[in-house]
C-alpha cells in the first residue's frame, strides 16, 4: 500500500546522496501549469528532508502498513477521548456551579485551534515531525492533568486550553505524517485515514461514558496515561527509521547545526524570529482572536451583536489585523507562514474557499440537530446521539473507500462535484423533513447522504490542494491553512445558526403558546419541557411546529452557503495525483505528461 516503484526508490537514494555531498538546495524546479512560470529553488528544511529519508526506509508495503497501524493507535485514542471529553466537561462545569466562563473558554480554544495548527506545521518543518509530536503530546498530557485535578472553573479552563493546544498539535502532526508516508495517488485514503477510528468509536463511546458515569475526574484524567501509551509504537518506529538511516550512512539534518560564521544569538534570532515567522504568527493570533472570539461570545443573541464589545473587535480584526497580516506576509516576512506565490494559485485558494463554506454550511444544520431530534422528532437521548454520529461514521467509510478508487483514477475534481451534488440533495431532504415522527427516516437518510458526500468533498479537496502546492516543502503549511480556515468556517456557521435560532424561535413559541412563562421554559429548558409535556400534548405540538419553522430557515441558509462552495469547486485544478509524495519529486519525463486538465 502507498509505495514508490523500485526504480524511484533508487533514484531517491541517489538524490539524497547528491544533496548531502553538495550541501546545497534539494527542491527541484517545478513548472506552474497555469502560467508557465518556474518556482525558485527552495532549501529543504530539516523536518521535510528527514521525513523523506525515513520514508525511503519504510517504503515497502509491509513497513508502510506498520506505520499506518501505529498511527491508527494514536488516532483511535485521541478520537475516543474527543468524543468522551465533551460530556465530561459538561459534568465538570456543572459540578462547579459556575458556567459564565465557559463561553470565554470556547472562544479561546477556537483561536488556539486556528493559530496553533499553523505554528505546529511550520515548527515540524524546522525541528522535525517527531520532536513536535513530542511537544504536542506534552501539552496534551499536562492539559489533561490540570483539567482532571481542577478545583474551580478557572483552573479547569486553563487545563482545557493547554489540552486544546496539544490536541490540535497531535491532529496536525498526524495529518502531516500520513501525507509524508503516502504518495499523491494514495493521498485521499491517507488524509481520510485519521477519521477511520470513528467507525468504531461512534458505537462504543456511549457505553464507555456510561461505565465511567458521574466520575468525570477519572473520565478525563485516565487519558493522561492512555494517550501517551498509544504513541509509544510510533515513537519506536521513528527510532528504528533513524537507526536505519545512520546504519546506511544517510546523514540526517539537524535544526541546530549553527553555521560557524554567525553567533548563537544571530542563529536563534534567524530560527525563531524569521523562520518560525514569530511576527506573522502574532498577527495571525490577533486576527483569529478578534474575529473568532466575538463570534463565540455573542452566541447569536441579538442584543449582544449590537454591543460595542462584539462590533469593535470584529471591525479591528477585518480592517486592521487582517490587512496587517497580509502586508507583513507579502512584503516583509523572509519565510512567510502563508507563502503568497503558493496561496494565490487557484488550486490552493479555491480549496480554502471550499474549506470555509463546507464547514459553514455543515454547522447550519449541525448546531441544533441534537435538540431538534429530542424535541421535534421525539427521539431518546441515546437515539439522538447515534443519529447525530451517523455523519462521521459514513464520512470515514466513504472517504477511505473513495481513496482506493482514486489510487487508479488519479483525479479528484469530478468526485468533488459529485459530493457537492449529494450535499444539495441532502439539504433538500433536511428542508423537507424538519420535524414530526414521520421525519425520522428522512433525517437519517439526509445525514447519511451528508456524510457520504463529505467523503467525496473534504479529502479529495485536501489532496488536490497538496498537489497544487507542488513541493513537499509547502505541504505541511498548506495543510495547516486548510484546517485553520475550516475552524473559521465552523465558528461562522455556529454563530449564524445561533443568531437565527435565538431571534426567531422564542417569538414563534410564544405566539403559539400565548403564555410567556411557558414559552420561556420551553425555549430555555427544552429537555425538561419534553419530560413534562408528552408528544401528544397540544403544547408539545406547538413547540414542534416552531422548531420545524426555524429548522427550515437554517437549512435554506445552509443551501445558500453551498453556492460559493460550488464556485470554489469550479476553480479547483484537476491535478493528476502522481506516484510521488509531491509533484516536485516526479521525474521530469513524467512531470510533462499532465499536471492540469
């Protein structure tokens, strides 16, 4: 699985030896298929170069399978932890009897998620995949311990932020590693691989959560030793790769090989200020913070959106921070976080358009689906949880199986269009089946189709974007941008859905019930309301009709977001996914065959 041809392996070995003997740049010149311009020579960083050396010694089908098996252990652990930790966090904040800080914590976590992924990607290029994976695991473990031992909500919030940084770092590193150890024609299967454990976790997470019951401290704390244990097999593999490289006299690059003609101060300044683009990272954090935090804190409430503390940060984010970030990246940064020559290629920026609108449209239906299933479709909590998990379950299957087809087809654009068409159909079903017991089967069918289509959109788009980046050197940072933009889309979708929900539903319920006290109870405590008013009661049916009305609006707005999603798909390049880790690693004779249709 995911192997280079034997002759390519020999050529790669020759390339590596020539690169070290000459001690000069190693990235080949690639031709931009759109305008014929040539990209300049790029010096391959230590993390990228070493990963290519490691991959050379683990290129056989057996060894590649072992690599992915070890990564599966990591994905399974953090995937199950992620499914369990959310209900545990609800229990934790309830035990403190203090919820006011929770929205702030979620806002900070969204910023960490967006900016942290970019930093981990750049750092992994400079310091190596293994080193940064260890750093991410440390944040993961420390954050988990702080959360589990917290005695008040502020300490719990601090632990949650540390954990989020580690979690995003681990997810980012796994995405990079599966790309390092796969060729482009196998890339769709590889980038879908990390979600494959959801096929199992979807069905077992509820039973595990029930077994732990109310002991949330243990439910969170146990991952402080379970997760590091899951990383040990892959750590042993990295040590074996390093051993094989040294045994065969392949010199590995070090990020701390200081040139003799400069001081340590100059060298560290070059690494941390310029190569890690510290100023660019600060501006990115400022932008994400000013844009995402108000989205989260406002929570869709009309009164809050009109206040200065929501409007001013949004204006500063888009009018000041974003232009400042672009100016720095384009004009002043020596090693920009977002290399403009790469990002402005339509094969890359169109994928980023798809990323943001895919998440925005998805969260228009996702945000309140669980509540709708409970109140308006008369489902139990267990049933609602499993129905809500069908999307992830089907996505994992469809994305992985489609990847096996693309190994032979080597094209992605047609599949992406098919996936978007399926999403239009799915949203149409959701608009038709908004509530009532007769909507049960329709919603299940719609969510399954949504997951099926997502497998045809998300992973092929990511693979196509990585191919459009042309070089292995650009792969990690481009992947991190895709994930960061997706985070923005998630925040926007949740906030727009929240705005519609909070501004339409209360009035609709009150007009139907003609009782403000009961209407407030039905709106603010829906789970308690359905316990007191059974399905056949007139009050329940009035609330169900109100839910159906709002759900219809949410789905129609989601359909509108699918239009720019379709536009992004038209702009995508239909790159041929070659049998190489990146297009700059393809032989010149093969590179001339086809890079774009």
